[in-house]
């Protein structure tokens, strides 16, 4: 097992936009009498970018500023990359009074999805992450006894979510990494729409799109090949709405991708059947959560889960 973790992006973004660059995007917008604006940065431990086109540059600038602010609010509440986030405080203290809105929304969704999937999706798998990370850094897998001890602290019913407080049973830790980037895409897109932006592409680590590309053509989303780095395995065209990808290659604990950052809460090991799952959905929150759940459930049960949600599609890639 490799002692060094590897991290790769799940999707390659807006096909055509990345190839042409933002200068080309602006030129195409200008040809239609529009202006284009973009913002980029870091959040949730990855790169993010927002791109929009419209007739009013001041309105676009204001919209993108509000979009970034909305994303930062989500990050401040629910990112485990920030020790001062509300979620990090909850995990340290076991209780969070007056939980903020974004955190409560995501955790409520996560607990409902956990119940729907019989625990295949579970936001309390957080204790498995440091266990596997330490083992991988030492070139191995977790000690069986340590793994059993860790599993005893996992279970979505160990979380009590109420308007007045979130309370965790002793030893329980929560992660919302399986939904936070999709939810961030939702709040960013809502901020842009509130400012009247009709054409936009949002990358918060998961993806959202509305309207069209600067040249009037539909948005296209390239999906990364899980085994050939930098190559596109498939293209969603046209792409509007939201999409999220979960894969064994995003954060791998082993060179063969057998062990990775997605855990089966019942065993503490990574699910073995799929290399990646991409879900499109009416919201980023739903796309993100379903894609992770499908990785654990496997091909057939995952497809059945997605089929129960109107407006959603799923694409799976088997392990090779």
C-alpha cells in the first residue's frame, strides 16, 4: 500500500471553457453583445470557480461577489478543513447550540438519506478517516481491533438534530464532505439567479450550470476517466442543473484504488464494486449525496435509489 495519499478531481469541468480559456469565453460573450466575468479561488480543500455572462458588468460583478460570499458562509459552517467551522466545533465538543442554517440543512438531509439507504450513506463515518490516514502513512491498513473500536462509534442514530442544538453521542464524529460541495453549488447558483444571471457555470468541487455558454451553445460537462488521469471518459451534453461525482480515485489510500476515502459504514472498508459514480439532479445537495450513496450500494441498488428521485440520472464506472 502506498504511504502517500493521492487526490484527483472527479470531473474536468465545462468542456470548451477550459480549452479556450477565459479570454476566449469573454470574446464569445462580446460577439453576442454580452460581457463575461469569472472568479476563482480555494475552498473545501480544492479549487473553485464561478463564470457568468450577461449584459451588465456591474450586475455580474455584484452577483459573483455574492456567490463567493454565499459559498464562504457554507464553508464557515460545515468545512472540516477549517478548525473554526461550526462542524469542527461540534465534533470537538459533542454539542452545538443554535446550529446555523446551512449546517442544519445539510445534516438533516444527510440523516434522512442515511435512513433511506439503511445506513449505506452515513455522515458519522468521520472517525474512519484519521484511522485510515494514519495506517496508509505507515504503509498498511488499520489494525482489526482499532477498526472494530472505530466502527462502534459510527451510526447515524448517534446524532440528535433539533432546532435548539445538535448533540453527538460520545466518540461520534460527523463529516458532511459527501454533501457540502454540492450544497455550496446550490447556494452559489441561488445567489446568481437572485441577481438575474441567466448564463452561468459554477464549480465548487461539484458542478452547476444554467442557461448557455457564452457563444449560445449548451454547456457541456466532461467527466474524468477514473483510470486515465486528465482524460475525459464521457461528456454530459447539454448540461444544466447540477452534477456530482464520487470516485475511488479522488483520495486514494492505496495505489490500486482498493482503499479510498469512501467507506462502507457497515465494514469500515471501501466498497469494492465501482470506480466512480456521477449523478445529475435538480439540486447539488441531492446529486452529491446520491453519488456517494451509490458508491456504497453498488450498481443495481444505486440505480434503484436514483430512480426513486425524479429528475435524476446516474452513470457508473465499474472497477477494472
